[in-house]
C-alpha cells in the first residue's frame, strides 16, 4: 500500500517537473545547450521535450535489458529457472490483469468481453482453476449453456474446483427442470461441503419435492447444528417433515410406525393441526382414546379447526347426537367465543335437532362475518324450524357469493389449497401454508348474482318466527336435509 502510494507520488512529481520545464522553455524561447567531448549541441524547446522523452524511454529500455542480463548471468551461474522467471513475471502480470478485467466484465454482465478476457488470462496464466470459472460464467451470460457445461465438467477433474463444478452443473439442471439429476448433484455437493447454506437449501427443497422426508430431516438437523436455523423454526419444520414421513408410512399400512411418527410430529409442534389429527388417529388405532382426546384438546386450545373437530368425533363414531354434544362440551369450553367454536356448536345442535339452540349458538355470525358455512348452517336451521322454501333458498343464495372463510393459504404466493401440504403447489415454498381467510375469497358469479335473491327469495324480507321447540311432523326429514346442507359446507373448496 505504501509502496504504491510512493510510486504514484513519484510519477506525479516527474510529470509536474516535465510540464514546468516545457512551459519554461516555451516562454523563454531558449533551448538546451549540451557540451560533449568539445562538441556543443543546442536544442530548441520542442527538440528539448522530445529529447527528454527519448531519454526516459532509453532509461526504461536500459533497465529492462539490465534485468535480462542479470537473469542470464544467474542462469549461467547455475540458476536454471532465472530466465524463465524473468519472462513469467511479465506473463503473470498480463494474465492477472486479464483475469481482473474478466471478473469486472462478468459483474457488469458483458458476456463477450468476459469470454475474451478469460481466454487471454488462460493464455498467460495457464491456471484453469482460476480461469475456467470465469469462462463458465461468461458462457452462461452469452446463453451458451453447452460450453458452460463443458467448462464445469473440466472443473470436476481438480479436487480444488470439484465443488464449484458440481454446483454449477446442479444449477444448470435446475434451470432445465431436470430435478432428478439436480437432486443427485445436490447430494454430491452436500457431501463435498455439508456446511454450504445454498446447497443445503437446494437439497432440502429437492428432497421435499421428491418425498425424501428422512433425508430432508438430516439436512435440517445440520442447519440447526451450524446455527443457520433458529431452534423454534427447526422444531416446526422438523415436525412438518416427521408428519409427512408418518403419512408415507400410513399409506403402506403400517399402523405402529405411523403412530410413532405422528406422535413424534405432534410432540415437536403441538399446534400443527395435521400432526395432531394424525397422532389422534394413531392413538385411536392403538386403543387409547384418552390420549387422542388430550392431543386434540391441546391442538384446539392452540387454534380451533374443523379437522380437529372431525378427528374428535371419530374417537367415538357410534355415539348418538346427544352423547356427542355432551362429549364435545370439554372441547367447546376452551374457546367459547371463537367463530369456529360457535359454528361447531351450531352443527352439533342441528344434528341433535335443537334448532332454536343452534340459532342462538350461531348468533350474529351471518351478519358480522357472513361465510358460505355460516349462511348454509343458517339455511339448515331455517329448514329445521319449518320456514318457507323461499326463505331457505334466500340464505343459500347469499352463501353462493359469500366468503369461503378460512382456508389453507400460502403466505408466500397466496395460493389456496384444499388440503394442507408441506410445500405449496404453486410456488414450492416449504412450510408456507397457514389456516386463514384469503383477502379476496368471494366467489364471483356471472350475469349479476345480485338478482338471485329477487328470484328465490331473500331472508331479509321474511320475519324469523320464534320456535317453541316443538317438532313438526316431518322433523326427521328436516334434520336430514339440514345435515346434508351442513356436509356440503364442510367440504373444503379451492378457489
């Protein structure tokens, strides 16, 4: 650093001196008088400047010749590499300059310039571990993927550059959509450098896409050990992978293994709804309904969800509606004012044919937060209470264009999925699905859906008649119709 500064100062001083001398000669009009061996030479101002330049050039050539003579003398004195080192220094200087220019060209996106500079650097340096990478990147900039692949393959021959070659080929295969080959290359790159964060993320994504949950959990554990992942995030994602591993085992009809994997997933993340449901199913298969009840109650306390209610109902599938309503009391008492709790209570009361109580449980949800589910439940209550068909159809008409309510929505791309999955079907994001209401979930009906209430009847035009709880002659048919309507609402819909 200091030597570079000194050279710059000397250069500026020399230029300044020459400039001042030339200016002085131009102003005075005199020249330079040189006396040599009783001979006198007089140079004019222009001739003096040219003479100084020639003198500087002669000094530079003299220094170069002197350096060459010194190298030759060392060679004659027994130093066999003296002459080669003298010329190598010049080649290295030119080669490293070309290498630096190539790097700058790659950074600025000039592919053709980077290609020529890489070839020039290779000519002078003859160090492919330095120049091949620039050549590959330059080829990619110009769109010559074939040449880039050839260069990356040449990097595989050297232990120092093998990882760079494998990673470059991996990225090319990902760009081409060849995930099978990309996965193998990612595994190779991970074996060479297991601490490389980008390789870890790529391998994890490819393993999740292929369904290699066990391998993905190992990579996730490596990220935790290196401090690249917070412990709570690792616990959540490990639970997601354990859950998918459990589902794979479940598909192979291995109830013992699925119970263990599902319970492990639920232990890692109790608020993961699919894990709680699968763990409860495992406990039910094992004949431990109390454990299943405890798991579902804990998950419901974290976030009420209809899948948890369905799993809770499956614990005692043979019970009658009154018994089910009584058993659900412990679950409903956890969050009595939650919207999901109120909807669930109304559904249970409809099944028990207590329609006035179902209407009271539903409350003002149809006005405060009208959704397809709440409006259809209200239609079922109206049918159970013996209201006119036009009144019932009015509620169902509103349900057609109402929000679908909470669904599995990707936090990254806002894609809506009918069922939970570890990765988003649209953007491939890992663990990005959350149970919430999408921002625009209303179903758009063509040709003016606002005319439908005028055709089939509007509930706002009818007076809601209080019921004294007496059953009509066709109460069984009403209850059956109400249940059918409710089942239609319970189906998850993808917009």
